[in-house]
C-alpha cells in the first residue's frame, strides 16, 4: 500500500452530489473508492431546497458509495456540508 493510501483513514458514505460523476465529486478526486453500498431500510430522506437530509426512523434504504478519505478531505467535506453548523 502506498503512503498516499496510508493517509486515507476515514471511511465515508456519500449519496447525492458527492457520488462519482455528480457535481461535487471533485471533493473526492483523491479518495479511494471502496464500493457501492445500500443501507438497511431504516431511514427517511428529505429534500431541503438545495440539499438532501437523512434521518433514522423510516423505511427507506439509501443508495450510495463508500470512500476512504484523508484528514484534509474529511475536513473539506465537513465544510461543504456546513457541519457542525
């Protein structure tokens, strides 16, 4: 394993605009794609103007992708998602 991949320490699940081929995928360009993933059907997904939100307590499965990201990428994703605001 290369030093580059050694620094990829955070596993993230993404859906929507962060998925491969979508408009915000550029934030994951140096991430390692692990694979597609579908959650258990225990969530509800909502749309708030320009972004989706997911909460537990529902009957929906969420289709997304899993990546390994660096500390820096993880911070950029938090900023993109306005977390923890």
